[in-house]
């Protein structure tokens, strides 16, 4: 018997919440933390059996989506990538496996079957780059010689009559309502011609008084493969072998799948099969355990998710600006080549009233490269007319306009690349040969100006009229 493993599904909200808790609560604390996820047995064909963690994973009292089964786990969040890599994964797996085994031996798993579906999550959060490294583990205890199938899996609809299928569905719903839940991870089943009864695991002895060597159990199954059960069955079979293996010759398993498509609920695609439990009793020691998830390449290793696009405030600002422009372009000017405008390198000669307004307009159109050239300083009359400056910029003789304007653009929108050059622009017809120093400076300014013009695609002449 083979099993379909879980596939981890971590919502972006989970990483947002982990980031906040790391910064404000955990800090350098690496002690294990309790978290909660859930899995679902109603996915359409083609989807893997997913264990989902959302932003509410850290709140043990938070509700989960209706008709989903909760799964409880342990978070090991490391402070460094080196600790993440060197962490003893085998020791972590063995620790969780031993807890599951102890719950089986003590009978706690009968009272609370969710103890069978534990998981652990090893993480490292690079909060400077918003790169999150993680490795999931779903501990599963193994039989030394595997499990033998005596009757191959078939669809429930092929074995049960329509009346029996409907009776099973009603009995399941009634028990859920009685227990105040919307899903049961494991349950017991007795069925006859037109009747089906189900009960909780802890009522095994009273429910199966005359089982005659064979009983039927139901498992909430997140897998949708027609020939294989999902991962939650594994630890339950260890429980069954430990508790009732000596009295059971055969065990019939219903992998309960509950799908709603186009408004119609259906459980007939659930699979049912029969297995033979191992005759050799399990020893007192914890069985061997497996469970580390494979990465995207199919090898044994961690995964990484890059959330810089949706968590870095600078990236958020860039994407918001781009989205706004694209919406305007799609609706008003569909033929506009927006990428060409955004890629334009703009040189603004003058950082006064015109220069400030033009720069803000260019940023509004997504231009990312803006360079200012001006030799003036900010005076007290400027801020009321020139929106890139403030009163503080006028103090102590005033800041150079070109440098202050470039700095302010960066503060308004970090995604812009802005520079400022504090230099004079020689005017044709105006003498510059007052001395060797002024002549040399003029030549230097002209050379610098020529270099700037060659390095830009668009030049705006925004100086005073006389210039």
C-alpha cells in the first residue's frame, strides 16, 4: 500500500504574520512555537493533497474554513541561514514521531485523533530581502514490512448502493453536527443493506462488539487519486495495529472524499479497499518515521519563496505606480507605448518652478531616470511655488536646488533614479573669459553638459527666459 504525501501550501499572509512576530515578539527566540494548518477533502482532480497555512496559523483559537480538518504542528524558526542548514533534521523528525507514538500508546490519540496528524515546519526568514526558506515535515510511522492490500481500491459508488451512499452522507453530517464540527478526521462505520451507522474512534469497543474479524473505518482523505489513499491514513494504521491488531484479521478502509461541483455534493468518488494488518505485534519502541517534503526539483531539500514583490514597500510602490499607468493606458490611450515612456532618460536643465512641476509630472508617467542641472540655491520665496522644496531647505543660505530636488524625488518615490548637478550653464553671447579660472570652469561645465546630454534621451530646457 502506497500513500500520496501532503504538499505544503503556505499563503503569503502566513509569511506576513511570521515577519511581524519575528520583529516584534520572537526576535532572537528560537524556541518551538505551536501553529495550526488545515487540509481539505473536496479538491477537484489534478490538485495535490495540500496542507494549508494562512495568516491565522499562529492563533490556536482561530477558526478554519468549513468542512476542513485542522492539523497542528510545531514551528522552528531559525535566526541564521547557517543554523537553518545545519539543524539536525533527523532529530526533529524523531522528536515529533515519538510524540505521535506516545499518544498512540497512551490512548490520547483515540480521544483526540488530530494528534495523529502532526507536522513540523523549519524556517529561516531573510527579512532584508524578503526571502523565506522553509522545509515541511509530515511525520509518518512505518510498518517494518509494509501493508498488504487484500482488495484493491474501488469507488464507493461501485460498492455501495445509492441508498447506502446517501445514508453514509447523512450519518456523517449528523455526527459532525452532534460533535459541533464540520469535519471528522477518522470515524467508524457499520453498514447493511440500506442503513449506515458511524461513530467516533473512542467508541470502538462498544461499536464493534460483533466485528467477526473485520471492521470498516473512515478517513477524511485530502487525496483525489483513484488508487491511492492520502497521508493521514498512515499513522491511523499504526494506531489500529497497536490497539486492535491481535483481534483484527482484515480492515476495510473508506477514504472519505466530499466534493461539491456545480452546486451538487458528491461522495461517491471516495475509494474503499481492504488491507491485512501485520501479524507481528509492534514493539515498545517508536517505529521508524519518514516525512520530510521534497523540494520543487524532486530532491530532499528545503524550498524558498521570494516575496519581495508583495512585501517590500519599495516594490509595492513601484507596482502600484505601474498598475495605475497601465489602467489609464488601457482605457484612454491603448496604442500608447508606455514602456518607452518609462524607459526614457530625462535631463532637466533648471530646477525652479518649471523644473519641479515637470519632474513631478514625469514621475506620474512612470519615468524612472531624472537628472537635474541648476546652480541656484533655494531662497525663501521658492517653496510656495516650487513643490519639491520646503521651508527647511531655505535655512543656512539654502540648499543647492539640483541636489535638493533629486533627493526629494527619492523620498517621494524610492523607485526613481534621480541625480543633481550643481553647475552653471554658459549662455551663448555672454562673456566667460574674465580670467583663466572662469574660462577653465566654463570649458569644464560645457564638457559636463555635453556628456549629460549624450547620456539622456530627452532634454527639457526649463531655465529663466534670459537663459
